[in-house]
């Protein structure tokens, strides 16, 4: 070892000293295939030790031939060697040989918090899949890790000095772990501060008090954690030099929005409507407390964790408070429906508007012993409940008839399996729309219950409802139009067109397109499941494709997670084994989603009579292991795909198709796995582009 490690006997009791040969063996001699990240410090490699039984992360620091970086290297070993906590990354060992400075950590599979919030956002994923509850739990984990440092459980308190979202790692269960202790400082006995001439930290997270005075305190970590809380809420980086000067620092911009109570400007679009008022109130108050200019007024991390736990409790209560179903009471003379306050309309024997119990005493006669009439003003603060105001506009039947030529066959797109007919038309507002006309075997109350839920969906991977119509025996929905059709159409072509002419046998989808479609569909289904709903009808024909390969799920036959009713099986092959016996469940959706992944992998239909035994599933599922999956991958890809990404999708598909419902993963787990496959795909593309560029340069020099 070229330089002794302070208190080496103590360090070696807690972490292992590796030889350089062991490190080289673990990382394939620092090969590009093992490279999983880089930064100003150097590179991180994924490696295996102990005969391949343990996966590790190997951080190789740069500038090892001089003194730069050596203090941080020694400091991190000295600090982490005596820290053991669920929310602090574990240092397994180190190497300080032949000028190399190498740290070996436990491998954290899910990357950094920054990756999930904004760093890996691109054409594959424009928003984070983390739910609000998952985000709060992550913040609680980080808070507990920092509290462990600050409270001095291992002796004196420790100031991290570089708390930021890129230094927060997430494991496979989204447990947060604080990492990167190169700048950490042990405080003197009975002291809560460290004075330095050289201010270190990261732009956007630095405590203004530290910048003015050169004093680092445990409150400096609290300030940086406040910035992380803002990132969790907004999905924005702490500093963005591309923005106007007033908006470059997230903390300054967000605090101004908070002062103006413009919370929706801060909250990430995919979280809006899903965060309870109580939970948001506590969270925002916590942000302002952590970012207080006076360090003395900032809360301790112990108090921060307690407040986050309160925010979590309020959010969890919100998910349980929902009106179970819409009730429509029958009357001899009229029917009723609820619409937003202030609206009035009387049409087709319906009375619409504010209805007072004293005006219609008959309502009480139809109420069961478990029901009561509740004034509307007592319900106005209920958000995200199963009973929601219909957010889509009412479209007159005359307009729908006009744009479809009275539902003429020349405007017909397809006949749905539910007995509905799909037409194409352009609404008066100028939007292309799919007009879905139902047969009159669907009760009004069931139809309106679906509309009330679907109209409030706000997610880029769920098809938007543009309007609805209830007019006598006419029940009609208008959805946004998908110019590229469905995933089924793209993979397999249509049997025949609306004119009766044969269609093509399917279009080619590259592997990057397929993984992007899979991620998009997973995000849409995850959104539905997060609202405690069941889609009931996931299949390739209900995954629609828009420009830039954006996938959106459609044609949901929504059910609540606590509803139990039998499902009438159609002639398709997307039904889980338990469906006929136990009714619908989210696990049934997961099974169907596994079938969608299978079609993306193989390019074949679920039911294909040309395959052995006629069953696609029976033929394909034994081939989903990593060593066999290449045998069933769509031949049209001609091997142009990253093997690790394909193996990952195959692994997820196999889990989804488990015969036992309880063995199938949740959509959040599926989505994270597919996003990992998409990141692997991007690395594959980057490397191929680099190889092509290098080859071109060599060819040019040769000529």
C-alpha cells in the first residue's frame, strides 16, 4: 500500500483491503462493458467479487498520480468504515496500490434519485414513475441517514457537506442510501460547526450562510436536503444554466412561487391531483423551514423525519377516503345526474343541477341503512375519490352525427369487442377524434361512472377523453385520435381495411422503438393502478401509438380494487389463469401486460396457429431465460439489440406471466425494470454511434 490509512487496524476490521489484481479481475480490467457511470471524481464500474457471488460498485478516482483527490479518498474510507446504517451506503473495501485510489461499495441497483427525477429523462421517459408515497418514503430514508450522521451515534457528529440528489442511491426496493462522503467532516466534541477557508459543495445546494461565513454546520446539510425536497416535488435540477437568470437556482425560483402560493407551478405535472392537500402543506412548510436563511431556525433532521412521516400518513389516509360508487336513484318522472355547481340543463327527461334533499324527499326512501344525503359543500374538498365531477365536455349528439355522417360505415374504423363501434371524425373544436358508440346494453349509471373516472385521467400515456354524450339510447365517447393505430396493427397489420382491402402484414419496429413503447404502456398502466383501479382489458390492440413512438393505453373497463365480479371471457388469449374463478384484479392486468411484452419481444400474436400446439404462450414462456431468449426474439430485428436489455424484458415478461397471481410483480417494479432496459438500450446506441464515428475517422485517415 503506497500510503497508510489512518487508524488502519480499525478500518480493516470494518472493510476489506483489495489488491489491484482483485479489482482488475472484478471489473474486467476496467472494461467499458462494466462502466456504469462517471463524473469529476472518475468512473464507477459494476464488478463481481468472491467468485461471482457478490456484486459491487467500484469507484476509481482520477488524478491518482498526484495529491489531488487523495484527501477525499482517505476521508471517505475513514468516515464510511465506521458507519453502518440502512440508509447509508456500505463501504466494502478499498485499494491503494500502484498509484490507484479505488473504493468498493455495495452495489445499489436502481441508480441515483437524480436519475429517477430528471437526469435520465429523454425521449424514452419524459417524467418520473415514482409515486408521491414512494417519494416521501425515499425522503424519509435520506432523512434518517442524515440524522444518524448528525446525532453522533458513532461518536462526534458528521457533516456530509455534499447532500444532493446524485448522491442519494436507490436499491431494488427504493430504499434510499446516502453516498459520497469525500467531503464529510467530523465535528469537534460539543461542536455543531466546521470552519474552512475553502468552501466545497455543489452549485444549487450550497447553504448561503456557508458561502458568506465559510462555516459548515449540520444545518448546512439541512439546507441542501431542502433543495432535494424541492427536486422530489418538481423533478427539476438544483441549477439549470440554460434558464433565465432568475430561474436558474431552483431554491430561489421555488421559494418565490411558494410565497405567491403558486404551488401548481412547482409540482411535477404527473403528480398534480395525486397529492393530498394536507400532505402537500406539510411538505411545503418543511421545504421553507429547511431553506430558512438563518441556520438557527432550520429544523433538525430528527424533526424533518417526523414531519415527513406525518405527510406520509396524511397521503395514505387520502388513498383510503373515496366514495365507492356512483348511485343513480330511479324516479317515475325523471332521472338525475350530478354536474359541476352553477350548471343548469334540462334535456331528455333529465333534471340536472343543484338538488336539495328537502325538495326531493323520495331520495331518502331509496337510501339504504348505510347511506345518507350529504351536502355538496361537505364533499368539495374530496380529491381523487372514485366519484369525481366529469371533467370532459358534453358533446351534443347532433355534432357527433354530423362529423361521422350519421355514424356512416365509411367513417367506421373498427368494431370493438365490447359491442361498441369506432368511427373517425373531426370535432367542431378542430381535434381529430375516435368516436366510440356503445350499444344500449350498458346502463347509464355504469357508463357515467366510467366517464367520471376516465375524464379525470391526466397522464401522457393514457388516451385522453375529449368528450361524451348521453342522449336517450345513445351513449358515445370521443377520444383523441391515434394516427399510427394500435401496437397490434403495427406488429401484425390489420386483417382488412374499412374498404375491405387487405392491409400490410405489419410494420418494422426497431428495438429502441419497442422498449420505448413498453415503457410508455407500463407508465400508463402504473398510473391506473396507482389510483387503485383495474384496467381489465390490456392487450396490444389497446396500446395506441402516437408521434415519436409515444404509447398510450386505452379501452379500459375500469374496476375498483375492492370490487369482485366475474369477467366474461372473450375469444382472446390475454386472460390470466385465475380470471374465470376470482374475477378481476391488478395482478390480472399484470398477466395481460406480460402478454404484451411477449408480443413486443417475438413479433408474434398471442394466438398463432402456425406455432407448436397452437399456443404462443406455451411455446414461448420456457424460452424466456437469459440463455434462450435470443431464439425467440423477432427475427426482423436481425440481432440489432442489446442482449442485456432483451434479457431484462424477457425476465419481466416471465414474472408477469406467473401462474400464481401473488407471485407477479407490481407495476412500479415492472416499470423500473423496463426503464433499466431502456437505459441499457441507450448505452448500446451510444457505444454503437461512437464505434461508427471512430470507424469513419479511421476510414477518412486511410484515404
